[in-house]
C-alpha cells in the first residue's frame, strides 16, 4: 500500500511517500518538499501548493494520505496561514478520492514510539529504524511527513 | 464591473454579486450562500465549497473577488476551520485568474460608512442604501458578502 504523509504549511509542505507491504515491511519511496516564496500573495502560494501536490498525487497515486491535525496555542496568524494551505492540501486529496487520515501530534508520538511524551528526536529515530534509513531525512518537514506515513502503515495494519 | 464579495466559512459561505458601473451606480445582481453539513468530514465540506464556488464563478464571471481577512482572538479551532475553507475559496478564484482583494473588518467599516468604529448594523444600512434594497439581505453572511462587494466597487472607483 502506497501511503503519503503530509506535513502541512504555507512556506513549506513536507511529503513522505512509503510502500507498506505490512507492519514490518515498510519501505521508503521518496521524500521531498513543496516550497513557496514569502514575497508572493497567499492566493498564488496556495495555487502553487495545490497544483504541485496534485501533480505529485497523479504521478505517485497514494492509496492513503496521512496529515497532521494542527494545534496552535500562541500564534493565530501562523495557524490561519497553515490552515489555508491545509485546506487546499486536503482538497487535492479529496478531489482524487484518496482517503485522508488526520492525526494529532499526540497520536503520532504515541503510535510511533508507544510513548505520547516522546520528543521529535525519538520519533525520528524510530522512523529511521522502521524505514531502515542511514540517517534522519532533511529537512524536518520531510522527516515529519515520513513519520506520518509510517503511522498510517502501522494503523492500517492494526485494522486489517 | 462584476464584483463578488465573499464572507468565508466552513459551515456557510456568503456570496454577494454586484454590477458596479461607477461609484454611484452600483446594482445588486444576487446574493446566496453555500452551506455544508457539520456531520460531514472537513475534507468533503471543503471539496463541496470549492466545487460549488467554482461553478458559481464560471457562471457569473466576476472580474474582482473581495474577501474578508480573518481576525480571531478567542477561538483558534474556529479560526483554523474557517481558514481551511478560506484556502479553497481563494484557490477557486486564483485558478480562474480573478484578482482577489483582501480587506480587514476595519477597512470594511471605514470604507463603507467612513467610520472605522461603525457597527455591523450601520454598515448594513449603508449597503442597503447604496444598493437601493428594500431591506437588509438575509442571512448575515450574504449581507456581509454584499458589503464586501460594495467596498470593492468604492475602492475600485477611487483607483481609476
């Protein structure tokens, strides 16, 4: 099963694509980011994200998209920018009939490491181990996206 | 000039369409709302908004879209929901190359009534007068959308 993890953002969207044969046989396919320039109006930035992500979905045909639910407490401005981007990201998947799994940061930590209080480093180490990578993928947004995809693989297996 | 005002939302999107011949000759064409059911997943709701708004834009061909900038101080959850919807709303306009004017609630009040401390009622009364309506359009979302469109007409005239 091809699973795409997406770390949403307006400036940078992390994408992590994996092939999950089963819970213990999970292979990375690729990871990348979509980036948009801050000098552009938001309307153009979301247009670019929607178009680039759409092309990526058409090319890679994931069967499941896993996206992080946002929790912001401090910066509402950032929350709204990221949410606008998240809207067009979810739209691109919906338009293609791809199921979307939304998970919280707590679910991600707990699902990957078994410990909801794990830090980002622990989550990433576990992802490196599961995907048999040599090191933590860069940038962070791509590493987070891969973690989301791995979560999808683990959950999906559990539900079979 | 056909101008569309949009009051963004996830549950209800207000649309107000006007024909602005010049600053003093502004006619309402129609107003309506796009509504989505709370029981549906957000991914389906934004898909519906994007599709319905897209069809409306294709049918009415506005030359300018005026949309409110969001300011939330209390409910981040609502801010994020509305922002996701706002993302796909802006996308629908961007995809068609329609210019988007984003204005703050303060700009709207001040632009319509000449007084940034005006309340919603005063703004709506002024809009009724400018558009020569018999009463304030219902629901509020549609009335707000018409106010945004009128703002676009006034601003645009000033810039000519």
